[in-house]
């Protein structure tokens, strides 16, 4: 076999393997590995815009959970208190899913084992429907009474925005409080403040 | 000769004692990604009820350069396994500024920690 023939055979093999592999490059368990979509760190600090983002949600939930766990009504409680999450009002000009903040706080508090949670008021219809179904569709005719909450958690999200031609400044304030529903007394309150500045001339860090 | 031996022994014992007192806040609890343009001045942990709490101080030792950084605390259990971590928290530190941070684990099985610091490429 001449050198030229060997070379053309190698080229043909290389080309055919390339064609057979097609455009869907990647390894086992991967689809579209050559596309522009990449998975990132879910906990990474995100600074795409100055709007309330994932980093703000995470840092707010962490700070307020930490503060809640330190309060004596939870840290020194004989039994883990039963808490119900109430609405956190969004008083800003942008859409913020405030339930995402309280849900995240609830997950962290449940992992701590220091708090028990009752169904949200938004989910009470589902709970009541299940109770009705139990008493009508099964042999069980009586249900135990629903339990009262020891505390409720409420709060507000506020923002102040200022901007000129060069700089845009956004200040977020997320405040929460732990209230005794029997007495109405506010037992704990804390806040998380976030400042974000967008500068047109800035090139970042 | 005997005196020299005694002095050497004292120095050795003293060094071991000092090492013991300084505790475990060693380099294995710090991890830098990228250039170390920000200094982790000190860090220590203590128990707050059932939870481990970490206090740390970062410093920008440069006079003029403004530095950006993010840090994350990894929470380890008694087997040294990372069971939880904080979100990456961003900071901007101007020259000679110190920033003090406190983070608390929210799981009772956390017994140790590691602070991971990352500074973006310039």
C-alpha cells in the first residue's frame, strides 16, 4: 500500500467517524453538551441586574433564619413551637415572590429541628378537603381537632430606588416578625438590608 | 550542657503548648480560589446553643485598590463531610477596610467549617 493510499484511508475513517458522531457531542448521560446552556452554581452571587434576585433571596433567608434560631422563644423553648407562616407583603414596585422567601426560611427552620410548622392559610383548603374526604369516604367518622399555632411569622419587603444619569441605587429592606397570636405581642423582629448599585461607567470589580 | 538541654526542652514543650492553645483554626479551614487579594485576617467558631457559629474578619491590605470578593462557609459534620453551605456572599472592600461577618449553621449535626474565598479575575 502506498503512502498516498494509507493517507486517504485514514482521512476517510476520520471523516466517517466525525459524521457518525453528528452534532450531538457529549458523553454518557449528557444531551446537547455542545450547546450554550450550562449548569451553574445555584448559590453563586448573581449580579446580572439590580433587581431582587436569587442571591438576595438566599442571603435574606439565611440571615433571618439565623436570627430566628437565636431568639429565646425558639432557642430556649421546652418543645419546638408550632408556627404558621402568614403573608409577607411586597411593598416594592417590582414583582417579588415573597412566598419564596418564607418557604426557604421554613425549610431551613425545619432542618434545624427547632420549629414545627402548621399548614399555610393558603393550603388550609386542601387540608380541610382531605379531612372532609376522610370522614365521608372512609370508615373514620371523627377527626382530631386541628392544632393552634404558638406563633405566626409575618413581614414586609420594601425598596427605595434612586437613579441619575450615571448611577442607579436600589435599597431593599426585608423585615419579619414573630407574633404570639393569643396576645398579639410581637416577640421578635429583625430585618435584612441589601444595597445594590449599578454604575454605567463601572466595569465591575 | 545540662542547662542547654533544659532550655531546648522548655522551648519544645512551650511550642507544643502554644500550638495547643492556638486551636484548630488552621489553613485547612480556609480555601482561596484565585489570587489572594483579600486577607482572611482571623476566624473562629463557637457553639451557640445547638448550632456552630463562625466569626471571620476579611481585610483588604492594599491602600488604594478596591477589591471585590465572594465567600462561602461550608458546614462539615463529624465525619468531615460537607452537609450544607451558605450562599456565596459578595463584598466590595476598599483599601485598608476590614469586614466582619458572622454565620451560623442551621443544622445541629454541623461540627466544623471551611471558609471558601473567591476573588474575580482582573
